[in-house]
């Protein structure tokens, strides 16, 4: 018996030309992605296997010793914990505030267009400017017997001098202040995305629920939340990625006083590069930090898919 021959589909010259033209359209994007994302990642991983001061042409291969040292680095893992704390505040305070304001502006209220513009002002402001302004607000110094910092001055003026505090230097309050400022600056992004999601919900769903006797809370729980779930998950993922990488705001608020209790992963990476000139160790930190973020993102994506199927 003769083996059956599998027919080979021939591509005409016109089809080949069309496919080639389509391929040319994506070449620039693929090239940019490869040059600025794929190649740097492999180069960073390669550097993480070496000991290098950033200047010398000679790199000493050390294998996985940088990663082994990093696993025992308490300061590094504490900085990851600090970033996680800022992220937790952002996930609760920032996103709950954004969702509440989005619900309010989605309804027919007066001057809702004005509110939309006002709520989106903080995200478009420079992080350096925001950090310096809040540094002045939370400043604890005195001049001429009076507090210079706006918050401490206000507390003193209303008769609450016992609440006057060194907000950005006290380990008990510094990280919380940074987290609140970060949330205040970033809630506008979540507000815009959540508002856009609310406006895509078919109003007939609410009318049908109202006809069936559903109250406000029941409509929110059974209509709004299920329909908004994909948008909420995107906002959560973006909030985690943005909050874990907070950097400029901390440097602007704390300045040269950046100390242990305000350290985050990005500042630790910077310190390894500029403080000790250990670029290989800094690259190892970057690789581990990147893997943490990718792992969290994929976990949330899988959770989102399971919730959609449920």
C-alpha cells in the first residue's frame, strides 16, 4: 500500500505579497520591543551572573552567588515589604476612593464634568512637584517659634499641639504618609478607567433589576460588580505594578534623608549601583524584583479568568 501523500497548499504570488506586506507592518514594533525590552532583559540577567563595578572592561563571573547573597539580604526583603505596604494602602484607600467617585460621577449630578477634570489633575502632575509640595505640608521644622510645615502649623493653630509630629522622619508614620500621598496622586487613573467601565454597562440591566424589586445594594452587588469585574482586575494589576515601583515620589518627599524605613526595591537597586558600585548585584535585584511583579500579574490574571468562568 502506498502511503497517503499530504497535499501541500501552494501560496500564490499575490498571497505571498500580501503576507509579506503585513509582516512589514509589524517589523518596527518587533524591532523596538526586541531592542528595548528583550535584549536589555538578557543583558541584565547576564550581568547578574558577574561582579562588575560599572566602569571596568573586565567582568568577574560569579555564577549565582549574587542571587544567593540576595536571598539572605534582610534590608532588600524589608524594602520589598515596604513596597508591599504602600501597595496595600493603594489597593484599599486609592481604589475604593476611585470607585466611589466613579459611581458618583456616573450618576446625574451637577457639575459632574467639572469633577471629572478635577479628579484627574493629580495623576498628570509631576511626581517631583507633588513630592516637594507634600514635603512642605508635612515638614516638621520651626522658624521664629512657629512651625513651617503646613500640617503641623494647622494642628497647632486649632489647639492640637500634641498631634504635632515629625511625619517623614518617624519610622512609625513616614511610610504611611508616603503611601497616602502616592494614593492621592494615583487615584485619578483608576477613577477614569472605572468610570469608563461603568458607562459601558447597559442601563436596561438596572431597569430590569429594578422591575424585579432589586434595591440599590442588590443592583450594585448583582449587576455593577459582575459587569465591572474585568475593569476592576485591570485596575488592581496596574495599581500593584505602579505602587511596587514607586521611586521618584519617595526621593522627592524624603530627599537626602532617605533611610531604612523608607527604602523600597528601586531605591535599593539604585544604592547598589551608586553606593557600592555593585552593578552585578543590582542586576540580580532587578531580575528578582521583575520576577515578583510578573508572578503577581500572572496570578491575578489567572484569578480573573477563573472568576469570569464562575
